C-alpha cells in the first residue's frame, strides 16, 4: 500500500474578512464657489438639514476644509463624483475629495 501524505494549504479565503473602511468626504474652500451652492450640495447630496449644512459650510469657509460626511468607500466615491459633476454644471471650481478615516 502506498504511503499517503496530506498537505494542507491555507488559502487567502481562510483569512479573516475585515469591515470595509470608512472615508471622510471633504469639501475644500475656494474663492469662487458661493456659500449658497455649498449649502445646496450639503442638503441635497449629503442630506444635511439647513442648520448642519450651514455649520459645515462655515467650517469649510473658515478652516479651508470640512467634512461633508463619512461613508464606506463606494458611497464616498459616488458622493465625490456627484459633487464634482454638479459643481462643473454650475461652473464652480468646488473641490471634493475623500480620505480614509
């Protein structure tokens, strides 16, 4: 009878799954985008109420940058793309980026 040797390999699928990371969606201040447009973006894309939107807009205006929301990567990327699309449509240079939390 032949000698049977079992070899086991740990595959990549055996590794522990991790939760997807969260990302800050950031709005950057510029000298041309109107405060009203930023508030509109915050209310319509990020679903902030008028008080929250005004607070974030002032943070962007005073500090140069502000967090519009925190989302998983796919949602963050979609929000960034939507902000950039709307800003271009309205001819504003509003910059929107994301960073890992």
